[in-house]
C-alpha cells in the first residue's frame, strides 16, 4: 500500500482498521496542517467544512470522527501529547531539519 495513495479522506475507515502506523501517522498529519499552520483536528475540519460547503456536513462529521479515532490510536502509542503539537512546539525540529545535510 502506497502511503500517498492511501491518504485520501475516503480511505479513513480502512486506515482505522489498518495496523500500519506509518499510514495512520501520515494521514493524521494531513489533518493537522492548514495552509499556513499546524492546527487541531477540530480546527482543520472546521476549515474544510467552510471551504467545501457543497459537500454534506454529515460526511464531514463522519470523517472528523474517523480522524479523531486515528488520533486516539496514535496517542495510545506515543509519549508526546498530540494536542500539544503546534507551530511553536516543533520550531526546534524545523530549524534542525533545515540544517540537516542529506549527503
């Protein structure tokens, strides 16, 4: 299963059932990023609801709940509080990655 292909929003039910945490994390990360910042799942789905008004709010609510379930699955397996992740809390890592030499 390719990670990029399986990050689509309609694949969330499959991701919930999967044991592949690489897939869970990459999908979850997609729903923590807004165009300009790291946001909560709630903030991201509020943005998506506003941006794509023509889609059913029932569909968005279902996907939001699925994403929260993935968040819970990940949280049970990591030491970092996922709710604490924001632009400020990861700044040190971004700086370090910018200086990382790939060669």
